[in-house]
């Protein structure tokens, strides 16, 4: 049996024809059937031009007379037509057939495939106003400066070749300096692994650290994509209560009396989604438990730069680098589409993460990494963070004022000292129905059910303010007001 794939680049007919000289079917009939089969499944469409008989014979390694016999058979059956001085074409009289996948005529795999629940939220309606807590305003990104830096990086052809899987050294050095100066981590460039966003970092950590039978404690209200990365290793996740001060470390200590933990996943800076800051007593207690029980702390510090009052609390990793795996991202300070995150881990784990990254993704986008490193080196990234922080603070204050004037005490929240969202309590309100009505009117927000480990509804909602300017935020609040109750236009809940 011989499979022949035409390789003449002058033709637009790159189809494989399998010929088996051991079959009783003549070769011309096999060629005719292969072409007809491609027409039936939509790979060759009505009006498509076939190579000339000499070209096709050369491609298939058969005598020209064999190809001519095949073409005559196809013409007799109505599959093709010849046009003098133009060539041979698939008949336009045939009905158009939509191309089907060559892997399966039924649309089903011929083997078992585990069903995975869709992870992406529904697409935003056109012109939607997103009140999503993890979404920065990409309109503030210094795109012109980034584009110039990217063009300069492209002038170095070596950046388009295979390179260091841990990331471009200039960006690793810039991140190490930022972590040392702003976050109190004593790290070198060699200690930083650049990843495609913090989600990739979490996935690499999970796959390197965990396996079936391991137990990981997570916040009972938290970041579901991280949970799925941890759960994907076969590990068992156990939720631990979260209150207005973050992870309840006392409950975690109680859990440790009956359960051996491999790791704890935590968002201590601004707890996701409640925005609570884990205070010093709980931080020290958590690190002491990690030391005593020898479990890893996976610290997701996703928005450290977004703070408005004083200096932010230093990460857990600054106190106990031997116990903490530190994950961060540039998605909040630049843009999520750039897919730039990092992880800092104790040396043995760092080396294993780099090896796994080589197997998964080989390396990141070194051109982009060099461009962002240039922004960091010339101070543009720091200036952008300051501009963004001022803008988000102004937006927070406008949003808070509009919500309090509109809803009064029926929507309760604490003023966040940092972050990009409010965690609001709406007692007596079906917040999930409210979210559905608001979505129809173009305002998108998330409710507690999305973040709850048990998936139960609660009268809490997360309202992001960073992605919208002041006028857009006021407009969003007006729509929230009109959609809170099923009957439109009533504002009995307003403060008089």
C-alpha cells in the first residue's frame, strides 16, 4: 500500500491518495474513488481545479494513461468536467458539502474522553460594562512604548530561537529587583521562573508538587481556576473557612489534628474574592504551622501593587522562603493578554518547575519578555503602576459614593484598602437573579456562588471597579439600581 501526497507547490490540490497494488481494484479506479470521496466529504468543493493529467501522474508515480482513465471514470459519473484550454474542475452542478473532520465522520472520538465542565464565562455582550474584580483597564496600558520596545527586541534574531525555559534573563532580573525592593524577597534573577500568566505557574506548581492521595487546604471562598489546577493532579481539596480577616488559621490548625496536608493554597494580600487582608497574627501562625507540619504554602499574590493606603503588607514568602511557593502576575498592572506571570520557589522545586515547563511549553515569548524588561529598566513600568494606582483609587471612590447614594444600607461593604473590587453583602436579595437581569442590560458582575467551594448561593457579590472610568461606573450603578428588583424603575431601597 502506498500513500502519495502531492508536493508540487504550484498546485492547490494537496490531497493524499492511497494506492494499493495488491487489491483487485485497478489503480485508476482507486484514484477515481479517492477523488470522489474527497468531493463527498467536502474536502474538494464544486468548482475546485484538479491538477493536469501529467502533473497528477507525476505526483502519484503512475502512468499518465492511468490518470486519464481515472478522469474519464469521474467524468462519466458526473464528478468532474473538463474545460478546453482551462483544465479539469470538480463539477459545479454538485451540491455544496460542508467539510467534515478527517478524524471522525460522526463527530465523536473513537475512544473514551473525560467530560470537562467549561471553564470560560459567557462572552460579554457588545458594549457591556464589566464590574469584574480581576479585570484591569487595558486602555491605560502604555501600548505605544510597549510597541516600540517590542520592535527593538525583534531586531535581535536570536530572540526568535530556542532560549532559556525559565524566561528572558533581563525580565527575570527586573522581577527579582521588584520583588526585593517592593516585596521584601531576597531573590536573584536565577530564582525567578517566568510563566505565561499566574495560572500556568499554579499548574506547574500543582503538577510538580502534588499527586493522587495528597491533601490541599484551600479557602472556602476562593479562586476556582487554581482549585482545578490543584485537583487535576489527583489531589484532594479541603475547604477552610474564610472570614473578614481572611483564612481562619484556627480552623486550619484543627484540620491538621486529623489530616496530613501536603500544601495550603492562600491569597493573603487581598483574599480572593472577599479582599480581606490576612493580619500579622494569622500570618505568623500559618507559617509556624507550615514549619511544624512540613506542608508547602502556595501564596498567590495576584495584585500586590494595587494598594491605596500606606505600604502593603509584605508577602508570606518574605518571612519564610523555605516554606512558601510564591506566585505572581503582571496581568493586573499591565494586561492579562500579555500572559506574563512568575513563580519563586525553594531551589529543588524551582529546578523541577523549570524542567516541567520545558516539557509543557518549552519557553515563553522572549521577544515580549525583553520588551517588558525594557519598560521596567527605563522606569516606565513603575510610572505606569503609579498612574494606574491613582486612576483606580479615583474610580474606587466614585464607585463607592455612587453605590452608597443609590443603595444606602441595603448594600453593605467595607472600603477596601487595595485591590480592584468590593465584596458587598446584599441581605434579602437573590443576587444570582440580580446578576442575570443586569447581564441582560449589559452590566456584568459575579456572585458568591461562583467562588464558593460548595457552590451554594449566598447574598454576596463581587463588584470590580478598575476596568471602567468614572462615567461608566456611574452608568453601571444606574443599571444595577434598575435591575435589582424584577419590577423596573423602583428605588424604594435608596437612602432618603
